C-alpha cells in the first residue's frame, strides 16, 4: 500500500524537529537573533507599534483565543480520569481553592458589568434632568416651554410677572443654544477679507428669506478656519459642527462655476509646484501654509517671515526621502509666466508680453530646489505682508477717530452700455459704449457710506483717480468739517494707484482741499479684493434691471441718471472729461520716482509736497507719523500751476 505524499508544511515541520533534536541550544539561539533582527527592521511588530484601534482588535482576538483554549483544557480535564493522589486531603484543598478563586473572578466580572450598566443609566438620567432644568430656566426668563417639556410628568411651570413682561423667544431656541455674541463673532470672522473674498460679478448673489447678499467665497477649508477661530478666540471655544452651522448663508465654498480670474501669481505658481511634488510623493502635504511653517519658527513674526531670524534662517522644506521618482528623473509641471508674442499692426512687426500657463520641463531635483527657494525667499514675505495689511485695515476701521475717515477704493470693470432692444449690428459690433466705474466705501465714526463715480472716459491713471475722488471728498469736507485726516486703501497696480504721479497729487491736492494729513495704503499684490468690488457688481446689476424693464442706457450720462433716480444706499457722482483734464494740469511730468516704489505699502503726507513711505502700514502713533518699519521721507519739487483754476474750486 502506497503512503500519501507529504505536504511541504509536513516536510518543513519534520526538518525543524530534526534540527532541535540534534542541537537544540544552537537552533534556539539562532532563532532568537533572527527575531531580534526582524524586530529592529520593523518586520515584526510589538503591541506598542499598533494604533489604538488595532490594539483593541488584537487584544479582543487574544481574549477569544484564550477563552477557546480554556474551554478545550476544561473538556480535557473532564474527560481524563483522576490521578491516584487526588484522593488525598491536600489535593482536595487545592481543587476547592482553585474553584473558589474562579467563582470569585466570575462574580467580580458580573458585578463590574452590573455597575457599568447602572452608571450608564445614571448618566442618562442626569442628562435628562439637566435638559429639563435648562428648559425650566429658559421658561423663567420668558421663553415658551417646548413640547418636550409639556410631555413630561412635571407640573405646569409657574408664570411670574417677569415671564409675562419678557420677550417671547423663537421655538428654535433651547437652553444650550449659542449666544448672540458668539454668533456675531463667527459672522465677522468668516466675512473678514483674510478668510473669504468678495465676488465681483453682478450675478454672484445669494438670497435667503428675501435677504439678497453678494456672495463671498472661503479662502480655506472650514476645518482650518475653525482651528484659526479657536486660536483667536480661546474663550469662545465651540465645536466644528457648531461653527459650520452658524456660517453666514452668503459665505460659500468655491465651486467650478466660481472660477477665479484674479488669483495671485505667486500663490498659484507655488501651489502648482506643491501639487506636483505631492503627486510624486516628495511632499507630505500640498498645503502651502503647512509647508511655510516648516521653514519659519513663527509665522506671525516679521523677522522669521523676512528670513532675518537667526534660528530659522537655515531651515529648509522637508522633502520625503522615498519618492516615486529619483532626483535625476525628468518631469513636467505647469507655471504661469510671461511670454513674448509677435504681432503685426499697420504693416509693422511689434512684440508684447502675454501671461500664459506654460509647461516647464526639468529634473525633480530642479523643481525641489526652485520650490524651496521660492518658499524661503518669496512666500514668507508675501504672506506676512498680506496678513499685516489686512490687520492694519481692520484695526483702523475699528478705531477710527472723529477727525479721521477711511476710504477703500477700486476701479470696477467697465460697464457695457446697452439698449432694451438692439439690432444685430449694434449688439455685436463696436457701437456699444462703455462707462468707467470707480467704486468705494467711506468709513467714519458715524458709520459707512458706499459711493460710485461714473465717467465716459476710460482713463484709469492718477489724474482720472483724483477727478473721480474730487466730488466725494468735497461732499465729505462740507458735511464733516471736523475730518482732517484721510486714509486711503486700494490694490497696488502701478498704472493706477502706486506711482509717482499719484503720490505727488496726494501731497498737493489733499492739502489744497483743506485736509491736514493723509495716507495711501496698498494691499499686497493679488490680494486687494474687497467691498468696492461688491459695490461694482451691485451697481451693474441695478443698471441691468433698468434695461430689462425697457430703459435704454446708451452712454455713461444716461447710466448716471438711471442709477441716481433709483432708491439706493450708494451715492452716485458723474465725472466729466473736463474734470480729468483740469487735474492733468496739476500733474508734474518732471517729478522723479521714489526708490523702491514696487515694495512700499504706505505713503503718508502731513505737509504739502512732503511724503513719508515704508514697506508696511503702521498707525501706532496717529495722527503723528511714527518711525516704524524703516520710515523714509521725500520732498517733491515745487511746481507752478499750468491752469488758472484755483485749488479752492474743489
């Protein structure tokens, strides 16, 4: 009869038994060394190496196996006949002692289970009575007793005189609801310009319960914003669910249709590089804020963010040692950059620079080096200036004095004038005119006032800016003669606000209008969106509503008359071309540019033809100009007016 063929496991088992029989100590020592080596290489894991969830699963499996083992051993003892020495008194005492110990263990387990159940029941009762007490407490202060309270076996709450006189709360209120102050703090936090941005489109609105608001898009995830809110307000610590539940309805997460066309070039290029490195496994996270914390001790410290700190000046981005590709591997990534483009005009070849999303090619090491240099050299300074300017803007609005006014301005996209009914050639041809819109918000101690100036001129240069501001400042001075200091805030395009002509006009026209001092503050490049953009969208939406009702708006003058006749909280002004021409005569073509114009973010004047400038805004000693952040001074040359029109005409 043939024997069955042995399996590979049986052969291996027999081999191990032969080795143990021949030299047991040597085999065991070799196995111990092999186990310690595998333990050092993390191939064999201890219970301490697992997560809490894995530990619970493993220990549950151990208990199950141990219980099965004890059951088998109990069955073996029951089926095995007793030995000869079990009849002695010593054996009987041993057997009775072990049985008694097992009985006590079982009894203790039962008591623990019973007490645990009683504790859970007591907690439920305590929670029930706590809620009942809160309902009674709210009813004492005037709120209606909820239906849950009426269904209990409590007696009818005693009504008091204070209960009758107190206002009746909504049926949605309950004892542990969020207080009004915290709700307002959440709304103010989420509508801040550093946490959400205002949309500029005339159709980007949200309506709820007949309340129409301009949509705001969050600049970060709600999880990160909740952590930021908790860090800024430790006394109002709320849960993430409560934070999201009280988010204002017009503050939304960005979707595909909210495609942004005004992104910051620096942030976008760094984000594209971070996405690529994270995809290749070279970075743990693609969050730029988290990466910035790797190279800075404190993201709120100027020295750290400007790479002047001795402790973190040598820190670099932590790249993963094991990535999908080697450093010498060739990769491609996207980047926004200027490209030279040739075109023909009037028979002549000309060239211009256009911004395009290009595809870069290089090694993984080159991308790592470029990304690390950008994070250490540009991102820290860029992010700090963004946050600092927003903090200065927020602080100035909250602490504006009786003799001060804050003006936030920006040019909106030109409005395309239109008729209620048009022929095809007029709709698609070049017959449509456009109107310039310069929008802004004026903050004083008495409140705020939005305004919009309309002009048929398409000019957005300094002369046009001050022509647009002329009627606004003239009315401000006539209605509030006590205001002597003006603080302007805007974005920083060099063709509009941040240039030598605007600084020169500010140092002359402000003083000629009767103001004693003023400052012009610039938000960081790519981060200047704010309330004026929302006003521009609201004005265009209001104008389109007139067209839909049958009105024709063929030019800027008609647009101004339509908007002025409507019931609106925004004040409208019309700017004629002659107003801009009169400001042209005040300009000085020979004035020299201020050194470092592209880097400065605040220009101040307290004397005619004299300005002070620095890289960051500061109002710590206002109305006196402080010397913080390396203040510099500059004096413009005196210029004789080319026009007989007096400054007092303003």
